[in-house]
C-alpha cells in the first residue's frame, strides 16, 4: 500500500504534513510517499525517528498557493499535487492525499485521473458526527447545481464509501429534503427519489430532514453541493456558537464556574466528538483514483486520519464498488 | 388593535390558544378575537379571570386538521382559519394568528388576502437565535424552487420585517451561499446578488455562509425554501443532539454530575435562548395582511409571543414598508 501525500498541502506546509505522514507510516505500516520540495521535506523529516518506516521522497519543484486560481493546476505541471496525482495515474501510488487548495486539488484529480466511466460529476463527501456515530454527507460544495441523475450517482458513490470505508453492510442512504414524504422538496430531489426507489442494490430509506442528519437517521445523506455546504458550515458555526454561549453563561455565575470545572471532561468528550482532526479529510468521489482532500488548517492528526481514510478506501476496493453500483 | 386568533389552531386546541390569547390581551392591552367553536372557547375562557380584557368570540363551525390536504381550505369556507382571514380582509381585524396546519394556513391567507402588488411569491420567515441576538431567516419552506427575482423580493420583505418588527434601523441583509465572494453559489443566488447590489435602499452585505448564520453576521438571511428549511431543522436537531451528548457524557462521570448541577443555570439560559416559545411564530410575508403562522405544538407562551409579533407588524406598518421597498 502506497499513499502519495502532497507534502506541500497544509497552511503550514510541510510541517504537519510530514508529521502526519510519519504517524501514519508507523501506525498503519504503510508506505507514505512525500511529494514536494525535497530539501524542505528532508529538513522536516530529520526531526523524527523514522527507522523502519517507509517514507520515500519524490521531488516536486512547484506548489499551488491556497489563494491561487484553479488555472494554476494546468500552468504548474510540476506542482506537488499534480505530481502526486500522476503517481496514482501511473500506478506508482494507490491513493493521493492533500490538504492543499481544494478547488485546485479537485481540478488536479479530475484532469489527471479522469472520471469513473458513467459518473457525470464527481462529488466531495465528508464524514459528519451524529448522535449514533457518523454519517457520510455528499456533495458538500463542488456541485452547487445538480440534475436528478447526479444525485442518483452521488447516492451510489456514497453507499460504496459507507460499505467499503465505514464498513457498513447495508448503509441507509437518504436524500436531504424538507419533509420525509416522497413528494416533498424541489423537483430535482423528487426526481432523484423516483430514480433511487427503483434501485434494488441500494438501501434507500427515502428523504431525511435537516434535524435527522445530526440525529443519525441515515448513514449516507445526499444533496446538492449548495445544501451540503450549508449543512457542514452551519453545523460548525452552530456547535461553536452553542458551546461559546454555555461558556459565557457559566462565567456569569461563580457557582457555575465551579460546576463547569467538574463537568469539563464531558465538554472535552464533545470537543473530541466534533474534532475535525478525528475524522480526517473530505473525499472526492467519482474520479478514477482514491483522492482525499483535507482542510488547509489540518494538524498532523487530521493528516494521519486522512491517510487512514485513503488506505481504507484502497483496501476496501471502493472504486470497484462504485463501478459495480452504476 | 385587534388580532384575529384562530383558536382552533394548536395540536391541543383550543387550550393553549385561549390561554395565550388571555395572556396577550392582558399583557399588551389589545383585543384578541377568538375565532372557532364558541362552546369550546367559552368553556376554556371560563377558567380565566378575564375582567377588563377584550376577548370577543367569533364562531366558526369548521376546523382544518393538521393532517388535512390544503384543498380543505377551499372546501371548508367556515373553517376557523378561513373565518379569521376574512375578518382581516374585511378590516374587522388587523392581523391573523394561527398555530394550525401550516400549508392550509398559507393557502387560506393567500386565497383570502391576495398578494401585495409586485410580490411574485410569498415567503415564510422566522426569527433565529444567534450569538449576537436574533436574525430573521426567509424563506423557510414555502418555495423550494425560486427565481432570482423571488430572492430579491424576499430580501426586501425581510428588510421590512427587520426594520418594523425587530426595530433595526439598517438591518444587514445577506444571501445564504457557499462562500462570501460575489461569484460563489448557484446561478440563481449569483443573479440575485447582482439584483440586490443595485438596490440602494437595502443594506445588502453580500453572501454569508452557513457558519455565519448562528454567529449573527447578518440580520436578514435570504435563501430558497429548501436551504432555509434545512437551516431551521438542522439547527433544531443539532442543538438537541449536542445538549443530549453533553448530558450523556456528564452522566457517565459522578464528579461531572455534581458539576452539571452547579452549571445548570447556564444550561437553562441556553434552553431559554433556543426556546421556540420565546420568539413566537413564523410570519408569512408577501400576502396583503399580517399573517402569523406558528407551530402546532406551540404552548401558551409561544402563542402569546406570536400575537406580539402580529401586533408589532401592525404597529410598525410592515406592509407599507414592503410596498415602499418594491
């Protein structure tokens, strides 16, 4: 198993990238190929005890800034994410993992790997913490406009992910809508419902509403990238706002301060539950190669977990499951 | 000031409806006309000391069940919500307030009052608690499909509400999208952006993302009814899930249980902040009459507050503000 890591990906590249790679190589016993500026990577790698670990470096002279336009992907052939993608294309690596510019990373993967035959639009998916564990949400921002067929394909790809990466035998797949009944929601959602109802391979459970997502009423929640992006970002903002509100209220009350100190482990557990670093990166589904795209602000743990997701997708033959599902 | 209350609205009609009406009449010194089954209302009203309060009863023989199709609005001319709407149409009341079947209530108001000239689609709006107080969100579920012009009109109506009901001199109006920049989001949102940018009367602050809504980065957040419905319901489910998670974690730890007891006032403050009953009902904007539509599960306090919102909209001449904004 070889994962090509774009070591020039994160905001503080290559510091957490190399750290995460070292952790992943040690913990998972896999090869993590560090793609990027070899001098910077070597300097960083020297800080760790890497005996017995397989961490080859592949030099890439260029890199793409977070602020750069996606056009940079075509202009900079030697950018680290392009080089990493090419390694997957040429079977020198099994998956690419990057914390770089998301738009550029998606373009690099799409241009470099192409789409899986039958897939009209790739979608970005992400794990989402729920009351019952986690669900998988897609699309979270690539396709702000969709057709019913796209949603149908997102559902197939999401089911493949849930089976092969999350390890669920029969994941409950749902469409995000404004009501549970079949006739609810925008025309596109209603038409996607009709398509999914006819698919006997997928455990399609119908529509879920916004409240059902955090409650964990589905394992795979399918929507356009506009709604999915709002779900992800609203959840982030709301969790932060609620915890901030409770803390502010506690500070107003001396007795509550003492109480909060005692209750702290419970809040810490919540923090862990919601911690982005725990569930790694987003995954670009529909391109012909396993492609993990995480936040630029990822720490080493998040990068290690993003590599873990890539490894699981390869081991679970997720791409085959998508092909079979179509 | 006369508010026509559909006394046969809530799930446990007319119990909380009459209770809320009595509270509103006392607290606000206004006339609340109780529309519905006169025997049931009289029986309920007899439980209160209503001396000095103006609570006339207007009999309506029919009522529309929560499960009934909107067609019932046309079939049941004598349904309490239809009678209440007619009172507003005939200037016998200044506003209608109902906790009944939302779809039916919207249809009743639309058929009975008509649209404000220039408004293509009415929208349902709701207050939303934020870190900075409250914002106003619309549409939250009527129009799952929109055109840029609808969003533009929603913005004008939302601004009128924020000015005349929330009392904000220059409310910050924003479009909900996937990024703050002008070019972000679905085509419809981008076109609405272009329209709003040209409006000099509205304090249009551009796009907000999902995370900005609970943070209170805008006073009026405009979206289609699909996204707005997801925001409202996701927030409800997520707040419940997060608080449930914290409580479960606390129960696992004896020390934390003691802490939680001390921290309880802080949690109670959060509960109050998020309590639907505190901010009353939704408001249907764009029909030619003030129309408040609350949850069927509203308690007396929620109904009293829904009446308060109706009163404020009348006092603030909200309909005029909408007409002037167009």
